[in-house]
C-alpha cells in the first residue's frame, strides 16, 4: 500500500486511535487495581489497630487490677478477650479472624499483594490476609468477602469500543472505495482507455465527481470518434485524386512541370501517411511488437527511411544501448527527429547515444513551444516544410513505449532527448 495514499493514512489514524484507547484502558485497569490494593491494605491496618487497641486496653486493665488486687475475671481469660476483639473486627470491618486450624490451603489461590510480613490471597471474591506477627512468631489470618467484581466489565467495555472503532474504520474504507475506483479509472484514461463505467450510486461528493468524470469521458470519446472518422474519410477521399494526379503527371511531356507535379503529389502522399499515423495514435490502434534491439540498428533503419547515409550527420556512440521496442515504430520516431534536425540545423547535426538516452542535436534558435501533445504546432516546424506533425507522432510513439521525450536548448543547440 502506498504510504502517501489517503487509505493508508486513514488506516494509520484508526490504528493509533485504537492503540491509544487500549492504553488508556490498561492504565485505568492498573489505577483501579492500585486503588483496590490500597483499600485492602487500609482495611487490614484498621483491623490490626482494633486488635492492638483492645490488647493495649487489656494490658492496662490487667495492670490496674493487679495494683488494686482485684483483676476482672473476664480480662484474665485471654480466650474470652480475643473473642471479643475478633467480634469487634467482624462487626466493624466485616472481616473474620481465623484460627490457625481454620486457615485453608492457599496454594491454588491468587497472590495479589506481598510484603515482608503480609500476604494477601484472592479466591473468587474471598480475600485472605496472612500476617506474620513479629513479636511472638504467630500467624494472624483475616478473611474478607470483597464486593469488587473481577474486571470483566472493563474488559468487555474495551472490547466493545474496539469493535465499534474497527466497524467505523471498515465503514470509512468502504465509503472510499468509489474514490479508489475513480483513481484507477483516471489512470486508465491517462493511458488512453475511454471506457465509460456504470454510474455510481449515492449522493455524496465522490459519487458526483465519478459520474461527472464518466460524462466527460463519454464526450471526449464521442469527439475522438468523430475526429477519427473525419480523418479516415479525408484520407479515403484524397487517395483517389492523388493516384489519378500522379498518373496524369507521368503523361505530361514537359519535364519541368512533370517534376513539379510529382513533388506536389509526393507531398500529398507524405501528409496522408502522417495522417494515418495520427489516426493510429489517437484511436489507440497502435499495437507494439516489442523485441530487444540495439539503438544503432534502429538508427540505421531511420537513415534508410530518410534515404540518407550516416555521413550526413555526426554519430557519437558512448554506450552500446539496447532497448525493448517496436522496431518500425521506433525507427519512425527517430526518423522524424533526424529529419527535423537535418532540415533546420544551421550546422552539422549530431546523434548521441548514451547509457540511458538517445539525443538528436541541431543548431539554431530556441523553439517557442515544447508542447508535444498538440498536432499542427507550427512553433516546431516551418509552415513551408511541415505542419508540426512529426514531433506530435514521435512524442506519442515514445510515450507508448514507456519512455520520455524532452527538449532542451543549451549553447545554441536544440537538443531532443529520448530517456529510456
């Protein structure tokens, strides 16, 4: 997935939100656990205070009784005194004080708090405080039934929040699907595909934009079909008079006029061939038959198409470059560039083959326009010699191969580079 795409960024946003919410739930759980542990320790210490206070009162009364030589009988009995203290702990704190033989086996119980002289175990809702009394090495055990339920509710709530966020994420992604389809449609449109998709259902902005784009494609397709039909009809209607004109010109006895007419009808044939190539380019009828070729071989074929030899311009080979290309079409593209260089260069033109480019260099003024998408661009070719069709056709052939045509003017040189 593209990390710059809207879908990726939305996914990251929801992922961060979900992680943050779960972290907050974890902190909430830990906070509640600390609060719960603190409440348990507080209850234990309150119970110990009651026992210690009762023990202090007992010792005080015993000392005063001994001094008066009449100690109260129930104070002298340790068991009765302990029972009264234990009952006070039970009534005030709802904790039972267990005798050593009443302490259950705590092996399978959950240890939730541990300190030097205190261990707190939990079994369901039952809490056991095991305290090692340091003064007489005895064990004191409190039993307490906690009202706090396990954290199932918090976990369930966190789970429901996660489900809600994930469901909302799926909903947002689903709402973005038409946008993804629109993107793919635009990519195909840029590659020359003019198929109209069914209308998108919905009244949101994405559906509206997609439907309007469909309408625009339909209009462009209609205009292109009309133009292609016009070109086909023009070419068909012109072929017959040109053929008849050439035949009549051959019958003329005047060599001068015969040569002039031959040149005129040859020009007509050239324009018809250029129109044919334009029609192929604009109608996407151009089917490439790619194979691996050396650039020098394609350049030689371009020379043959121009009926010239390599001595008419300089050829600089810096790399034995090979490309995957349609031999005839790519030769035509190079032929157009070489032809322009030979026609308009004030000095000897040059072809340079580098590691990743083929350059055709000519000498002259900088061109006014570099917009190769427009046919009949007279800014490239003189009106007396051409209609700007050569670069238009070359640009589309190069683009069809997946390469790029660029123009630069440096030090009085017009340089057309094909980047492969």
